[in-house]
C-alpha cells in the first residue's frame, strides 16, 4: 500500500490520540499505530470507505486493543 498524504496525516492524527501523551494515551508507538492502520485499511470486513475521520480512528483503537492489548493509561487513578 502506498503512503499517501491522506494516510500520513491519519497516522499523525491517530498518534495524537493514542500515542504517548495523546488525548487518550494508550502508550502506542508509531509502529504499532501504523500496523493497526494497515490492518484496518486491509480488513475485508470493513463496512465503510476510509475517510480518515473519527470512525476510522476508533477502529484503529480497537485494533490496538485486539493486537497489542493496549488500553487507555489513566494517570493518577488508583487501580
């Protein structure tokens, strides 16, 4: 798959949400996010076209959980 400007921007968008220090910090690395974006894009069961929006971002979050077991890191919350 070719890295288009749209996909590159979406990778950055996902990292801003799920990467270290992100809005919903999952501690995901750029490589983990890239893998999950590719998994999402290549998913034959994907029901909607890729738009690089919040719906696509949420699917990437689901793949981060399924593939890597990542969840949001809650700072200052006792376990």
